[in-house]
C-alpha cells in the first residue's frame, strides 16, 4: 500500500501524511489509555502483595543515560543475547553467569532473562514495557497504553494458566557497580521452531478465545500484525509438543466483569476463614494506620528470623486452609520461593488470584505432587532452609510428610490456641518451641508458634 501511495502522491506531501499518521496513532493510543483506566484502577486495589524485588549486583557497567540501549553494554562484555525492540533476552548458564553467578540454578529450569530496555518508571514502580526514548514507533501515549512490566507479568502468567504463554517466575533488578539499575523478567525459556502458516492460524484462533475467557484485550487494532497470518511476526513458538505465544506486550487485563468474577469466586470459597479474611479485608487498619495484613507479615517474618532462619534464604510450604495469606506475606519480606499446598481443584483459582494480587515466586500443588516431584531435592534449594506453615487442622499433613521431608522450622497458626495434635506430633519428632506470639484481629486472636529441631547435643 505504501508503494502504491508513493506513486500517486507527490513527494512534497509525504511529511504531511507522516504527521497525520502519527496524529492518528497517538489518538488511538490515547483512546486506549482512557478506555483501560477503570480496569487499571480496579487492578491496583488487588495489588495486595508487594512481592520483594531481588537485587542481583553485576560487574557489568551500564550506561546511565535514559536513552542508552542495554545491548551496547552486553556487546562490550561479549554476552550472548537476542534483541527485540523493547528487551534483550539471555538464556543458558554461561550468559546468566556473566550477569551474576547467583542467577544460575535460582529458578525452575530452563529459564531465561528478559532485560527490559526501558528505564522510564510507571506509577506501579516498574518500568513501562516500551519506551518513547528508545523505540522510534513508541510515544508517550503508546507507552502508557501498553502499560508496565508488572502488568505484563500478570498477563503472561494468566495466559500460562491456559498453556499458551511462558510463565514469568519473577521480576528482578540488575544493579551495576555504578548503581545503574535495569529491571528484568525471569521467564520460562521456550526453545523450538517458530510457527507460521496454517498451524499458526489454528493456534491464534484458540489464543483469541483464551484472551476473551481471561478478560484480556489487545491494546491496538483488532487485527494487529502480531496476530496476522502468515508470519504472526514470529511470535508463535513450538516447544515440547506445546505451542506458546512469546511476546505479550500488546495484551492487558481489561474486562472488569472477569475481575469481579474472580473476586467473587475467591470470596465464596474462602470467606469465613480467619487468615483468608485477613488477606481479603485489606482495608482493616491498625491504630497506627498500618494494614493488618502488613502487620501480620511483619510478625511472621520476625518470628522466623528470631528462630534463626533467614526468610530470604527459605523455601516455605503453606499448607493452611485458605487463600495463602502466610505465604503471600512472606513473599513481601523476600521469601526465596513458596509452595501453596492445596487440593487440585483449588490450585487454578488460587494461582489466578495470587498472580493478580502481585505474586509470582510460588507454585500451587497437592501434597502428593510435591512429594512425588522431589521438589525438595532440587539443586536450587540446596542452600535454603525448608519451612512448613500450617494451621492446627493440618496435624495429619505434618505426620505424613515429616518422615519424608526435612523441615528446618514449622510454623503452626491456630485460632485462640495451638492445636494439641500438631504440637504433640512435632514434639514426638524432636521439635521444640522457639518463638510464640499472639496476633489479635478484632475480638479474635491467632496463636502462632515456630518449632525448630532440638538437637541432642544441646
């Protein structure tokens, strides 16, 4: 079309056409900014979990200019990468170790690092996924419409639940020796052939159904070139007999009805559970103005630290009934990794809720799945403490797993008093109380105790 227009339109008119084209594009993205504003405000109310941002120092010197391209630094240090318009992608132990040796083995294998080129921060504290300073086609309006890195992590994980996009394990920061910071997404590595043609068309048909099911919208024209045959801009990749859409920049959670449906399902499933209500009723404040959820998290993290264990170097299994309040709190205090142990029928609902709430450094599985997958023996947990958090009704879980798993500490949370069943089982296995606390929620109170192994030589 552009070639045809060039033949019939005088060259001196082209600057005007470019201006009109840019004006129309800004108008379109301005429309999307306004259209998505209600959904973004609604999502902000769900960002309950301020999951910590791990900082990985690196010896690489980053250019401090806001318009600098990260690929120049990577080239200087001979680090292998693939570059897109908005990010640089690294995979493989060698490249990751060149950034920071601690990255290797830190997350589920295989994983890659998507370093975001943009360093223009959005209101949620993470960078905008695109940058008007770095990409010629990006503007301030398109940057705001497409949204932040945090929003893209939620989108990718919601799509991953349906098996059509890679999982985002974490959002991290890379800090150079001169204190220049880049954000990066730790993502499931997809290695396989790019899908085109009829196979891609079949995939996109199902992919669009998933977008609608999850309440996701395309932040562009309906038939964006990323979704058009025959090439789909090389965004569809087949890996291990599964097909993924690997670039999620143009999608955002926008359907308020879908968001409300998820909230209502969670409320219906877990309302009445004291720990879950603590999570779901986040507007409840203490006299100092601090939320009860935040204060509970501080209490729990402090008790674990007083027992001799670092939260940042701990992997925790949350087997309490409910929405995962204890685990969510600890993710805000730097938890290395967490597992929500729940019935299989609960996991899909819980994962979607926790993703939207701000969590990503976790998995949800049944007790049987945890044991059979040998997750506790994974190399990446070799230097970590293993903790179990459960309520008084989970005494049987302690008994069934204590002989198979090594727990460095066990936290029992119970309303009013510690259940004697869980306490007696732990004592018979050689655990003793290290720290005890009471946590008051209105007229109710929680009894919290941290148990650790009592060594015979002490």
